[in-house]
C-alpha cells in the first residue's frame, strides 16, 4: 500500500477535524468538494446523488463553483451513468471503494463512449477517480475527482481510501442535523402562524430566538437594547435576575413568582417566565387600549373601515380584529380591500403607513407631538 508522508497525515487529520463539525446536508456537500480538492490535486471535484432507476442526478455540488459544466450536465450524467465504469462498479458490486476509469478500461476505450464525448471531453478533464456509497435500492452518492494532464496516482487513492468511512459517517450526521433543522423550522413556523409571542432565552439572558410577534411587541414597548437586537432591556434582565435569586434562596415559603407588567399609552404587556429543563422561555401577552379613530375621520373611510384600520395600526391580525368587532376574519379582509382601494394602495403595510402618518399629523395639529 502506498506510503503517506507526515505532511499527508497532517492534512488528513485537519480534514477529519473539520469534517465532524455540525453541518446539515446542503452545507456538507459543498464542504466536502472544497476540502477534498485541498488534499488531492484536481481540476474539478464533484458530489453527486444519483437515482439509477430514474436516470437522474438528484443533488450535486462541485468545486470550483464556477467550473464550466455543459448546459445539460445533470441530464447527461443521469442518461449515460451506465457508461461510467466507476459508477457501474458501485452499482453492480455494492462496493464504494476508490477506483479510477483506468482500473476497468483504457482511456482510449472510454473516449469512444457518449459519456466522454458529451461530458468529460467538452470539459477537458478526461481522468477520473472516485468512490461512492449506496444509500438504498435506488440511491447512491458518488464523489468524483477529475483532472487533465495525467492520471491519478496510488498516493491519491490511499488518501481517498482513508477518508471513505469518515465521509459515510459525516453524511449520516448531516442527514440527522437536516431532519432536526426541518423539525425546528416546522415548530417555529407553527408558532409564527399562530401569531404567538414567544422568546427563547440564551444562557446569558439574551434573545436566542423569538417569533415575529414577540419581536414586534418588544420593539413597541422599547424592551430591546438600542445597539444589538438580541439584548433585552435592563427592566427585563433585572426581573429575570430577581426571579433566579428568589428561587435560589432557601426559604420555608418563597414568594409567588409574578409576571413582569409593562404599560404604555397604547396598552399593557405581560411577560411570563416558563422553565423547560435548563431552557428559559418568555411568553408575551398584550392587552391593547381601544384605539382612537378621531385622527382618521377625514381620510374618506366609513366608520367601520376607520375602526378596522385603527386596529391594524395597533398590530392586530384579521382574526383578532374579527374577534374584537364580532365579525368574521373574511369580512375584515373585505373591508381592508375596500380601504386599499380608497387609499390607492395595494397592501396592509402601505395602508398602515398612511394611517400612522395621518395620526401623527393630527397629534401635531392638536399640540400633542
């Protein structure tokens, strides 16, 4: 077996150290092709996920990213995969060991194939070495190294052989991370769609994640830092610190843990602390004061339309406005569509901007601004 130098081993250790970092499927693909290209001299390194039965390349990545591929590269690889002896070796034997085209046929023979003439030839990279993994009955991963000038060496084969089992493990890790990310995104999406106001705190009592409504409420009540968006106002952090100290202080009967209540001229925000193991979550609930419609009385809307637009400026959703006014969300939407037409705008945000400007102008005229 080809001997590896101390420099080769150092670079391999660096590769493996980086390989096991936390990555999802998409990030791992691009990391692999870039990192392998630093270990073995190549003109092109590619990652390919292939469906043999469908003759389709389902996912790929390459390095360099800007390498010029044929316009229909994915279709060519899928259609002529059976003419690539390295790929055929994986499919017929189930072995993903490192092989090169010259292990199975001469390059003169390979140059007579459609695969070469439509793919490798136009790109100018006739020499190929690769290895792969069978994922299931109709899925495989192939990692290909391509270059011009001269064929790959036994040293190159030895380096890739050392990587092979680690890449398979890293792929499994990345798939698990991707599933985790998908689950988290689905959970967050569900919370967002419910318009919930939830804040997840970091161990240092900064904002690790928040739903859009929670972000709006924190900004509206000026409860976030002015310099960084993840810092909470001292009023909240002092309250959190007091909560922690109270629970940590031995007492026969601790005082009840009360929520933090923050008031403004437009409403009241109640913040509750929930613990889930080591995690801390804030639940935000707002009680709005009824908005004044006086300032909007002169922009050509009906009384009902003025009332609905006033609630819109206070951040209420169609469902919330419907509950307040005892009408359906669909009826609220119909009123909004008429409001857009009267104001000459196309969406909720534009109508809100006009309403807020009108209200500011009204306060200025009355000496309140």
